[in-house]
């Protein structure tokens, strides 16, 4: 990160203008020597922001276009008119470029009266006034096309927003880093005298950055491998596979020779053929994982997470360099997730979840993350952030399971349709395969319900409560009682008789549910949440 000199001062408090007259002249004289004072005036973006707007718009179109892949493929198979395709693409590019130019011409921003003001629009002008105290995340990114020009982009998100509040593209690197530090510190520091101004200046020159974690290239390769979202491949490949003539492929000489080779190698042993099938599926998964691995490297390498004063800052990215900053006090929930394949490598992914909104980690529905973390690293990583609410850092070794009534009320549900289908099949003289499939499906559903039940659990500590859940993988959620906004307890008639309760803990980042836990534990959660709130007058965000 740049270490250019800037002042953590509240411009609105330090400089007040009434009818053209400036108050606090001594402080104003100091501020006028600082280039950051320029941010008080309306600022236009560089013309290079047009390029950024074009790329971002096309990226959004392509990233949300997975559903049209099968349609395009089907149209291509049935005869696609290349001329119409080129014409449509050209018209789209022209329209996107026109909109980007208009957006650039109308976009202005400035720091004024404790807030960042942004003026923008296409047809109509829209003015956003963002209070500095609401700023939750600031991401600095430098796409490959901005690196030779020493330009960068600031993406600013506020608490509870559903989208990025401000996207300041094509800023000079020095200007972007200065503005970033101002936005992070203005809401916390108010300067009303020359002495306080000088003190703020000296604090800015002190490098308070403390390294928390670094991730090697091998760690990111492993992260991309186990974090692979194979379901998207199935969604896209499924419709395409339906267009392929599989009989023709299976009857081809190459397929026949391959099947003959498999029979020779396995000696027609079903067990060996099953093993070979599993190996083949794993190879296909590994091949598809290359996309995820490359994406992880390009986005995060070289990954580093640092603590700077009261913020944690992540940086990395090969093609598009990014720097994310998150105020520690805004972390609502710590989630540690371990997908099924990650369990083979004893690796976790740690997430710092913030106020619910459009997250810095775009398109993943997750917040700032630490990839490929070993179990032994989690405690030291959380302990290195002492400002984190709750204090508890070590993952629990075990958990208390939810009551077995949750299982008994659900595991019998698949039996009723299986019995009904069996009766219908008996009088309908269905084949044996019909009954085998019916009871196999019912058994698999009951097994899935049992696995889900075994993963549900909780641990109540002094200042936090942990929730354990999962299916093939597992995850821990760490909830600090002082972050709790509300606790909702519901009971059915049978739950009340068994002294059980369904507890929903509300946080600014979302709700955490604890089903079928003892009423005494539910009351303990309420008591500890109220006690933490009474003894802590800080804002929960």
C-alpha cells in the first residue's frame, strides 16, 4: 500500500464557510497546504473511466449470461447466422460506449459536511450523500489496463447497502490512496485546532500495519481446487449434453476400443470398473477445477491480510490488483467453512461477515475471506485481531447436538410416500425394479436427514456462541453476544412439552438459527445477549 502523506482530519469540522467567510483560519492555512483539500471541490473522473465503465458493463452482461449458453449452443447447432451475431454484438458495444461516455460526463464527487457526495446519472441526475460514519468497506483495485497509466479505482460500500454506493474509476494512484485513507479516518478524527492537526499528521506518518497472514501460490492452488463450484458446470453442461447424439458417440470405433481396453484391464470385474469410474469422475472434476484454480490465483495472489489500526486490509491480484479495507468494529460474524474435499487436506476458509448488503467479495455472497487456512492457524489468526468482538478465537473441539426430536419428526416423512407407492405398485402389478427404486430413494433421503442431524450443534461460551452445521462438509459460525440485535424464541406444543425451543439470533449480517435446543439454553442466550448489550454502549456496527 502507498505510504503517501495524508491527514486524518475532518474537513467539514476543520473548515467551515459561511457566506464566503472561513472560520478557524489557523487550521485552514494548514489544510490549504495539503492537496487533499482539493476533495472539498467537485471532482471529475479521468476520461479513462470510460474504458472502466465499458469493461464493467460487459463483464456484468457476460457474468449474468450463464443461462443463455445452452440457448446459444442449440442455435449454433441448428444453424447460426454469423452476420446477425456480429451485428448484434456491434450494436451492443456501441450502446455500452455511449452510456459510458454520458456517465463520465455527468459524474462528479467531493467530500463535504461529513459526507462523500456523488453526482451521477444517464438521463436524470442523481445525487448520493454518503455519511462517512456509514462507510463499511473501501476496495482499491487496479485492472490490467490501468497499471501502465498508474490509475486505480475505489469501490465504496456502506452499511446495509444493496449495491456499491460509489465507484470512483480511473483515479490517479496517489489520489486514490489519499482519498481512501481520508474516507477511513475522517469519521473517527475531528480536528479543531492546529495542535490536533499536527498530531493527526504525525499519526498518519507512523506505519501501524501489522501482518496477520500470508498465503503462498500452493495455498491458493489448493483453495481453488477444493472451493470449486462444480454445480455450475452441471447446470451449463446438462442442457448441452442433451443436444449430443450419445448413441453415435458410443458406437464410434474410438469408444469401442476404449471400452474393450477397460474390460481387459478390469477383467470384467464390476468392483474394479466402479473404481475406474470414480477415478474418471475425479479426473473430470480436477480438469474443471483448473478454471477455479486459475481464478483464485488471478484474484488473490499474492494474498496478504494486514491489520492497520482499527481496520483489516486484504491485498492481492495478478491481473487486477485489489486492496480491501474493512473496519473491525463492523464485523458481525466470523464463519469458518470446510467443504467436503477440503476435509481431506484439513483446510478451512475463514470469512469476516459484515452488515448485510452488496459484499466486497462480489458475486460470491460472502464477505472478506482468508483462503486455505489450517486448523492450527485459525486460533492465532483470530487472536491477532484483539478488537474482534467476543475474544474467543479457538475452534471448539466438540459441540452439543440438537435434540433427537428434530430427527424423529423428519426421518419418518419419506416413509409415507414410499408406503403409498408400494401399495399402488402392488395393486398395479409394477415390476420389482419399481419397488427397489422407491425404497432406495426413501432410504437415501432418510440417510441425508440423519447426516444433517449429526452435524447440527452448538457451544455456548462466556461472550460468544458457536453454531456447527453442514452436510458432507462442515462449518462453524461464531456469534458475539454484543452483536446480537434480537433473539426470537418459538415453541410448538410438542416442543413446549419437551422443554425445547427454536431459537433465531438476529445480526446485522443475517440470522443464525438453533433448532431444538433446551429452553434453559435459549434463556441463557437471551440473558447473555441482554447483559452484553447493557454493558456495552458502542454501536453494534
